C-alpha cells in the first residue's frame, strides 16, 4: 500500500507539473517567482537595451527567467510582459532552445527542426488539447533581413483555450539559424 501511495504522489506531481507549464489564468507579476520556483528557473536581467513600447496596453519591459528542460519540454527563456499600471501579466513569450548541430547539412537541420517542432506540439497538445484546424504546415516566408535572398521557412500552430490564444512558431533561415517561440496572450 505504501508503494502504491508513493507512486500515486510521484505521478500526480509529474502530471501537475506538466499541466501547469503554461499559466493560462490572469495573474500579477508578484506571482511569477512562485510559478518559476516550481520549475527551478533562474531569473536574469536583460543586458541588451531593448525598448518595449505598446501605446495601447502600456506594457513594461519583461521579467525574464530561464526554465530548465523537463521530460516534455526543452530549455526555454520565459519573458513575462506586464502592464505598468496594474502589474497584470499581458503576455508570456517562451523562446525554446534547440540543440541542433550547426555542422549538419541544411536538409538535415530542417529535418531536426521539424522533428523538434512536432515533439513540442505533441507535448503541448497533451496539455492544451487539440489546436485550431489546418495548422503546422511548412511555408516559405520572406526574410525579415533587408536584401536577404535566402530561403526562410515557418511553421505555426495556434490554440484558443481558457480565453487565451497560444501561438507556437518556428522560423529558420539558411544563413540566420532558427527561433522557436510560444506566445500566450
């Protein structure tokens, strides 16, 4: 009986942790340390001078954490954007870190990026439910870099759940690497 109880507690903690990876309720900045403590995250101060300004919502510079990898999710940088007026978190950006060998051919990198994206989407779907239909297709996009003629690719998946929109996007380019981001608004 004691072993069954320990297994139940252990499994409950794993399920609880997975289900709370994405905070979908409205919360204030004062709750962020409690949220990130569950993941043994490290707070860091942005060293680059980046100007964040959103006239409509008066969003302040983000509060930043690095969240360690879990069984289902890679290491990520978490940015909490909040209203200066009331300290309510307006959006959360999760920048997923992928360990892809840069010495691989472009085709092999694309395959690795796609596999990483698919694994992330599967893990997110297990928590958030089925995403909006017709999502995740590979598309070519224009480079955001002026006069850059290299091929850029994008995949995007969107969920609408609990009054929140969750968007996960991976973008990669031949000469500029990749970025895989989830935004919760």
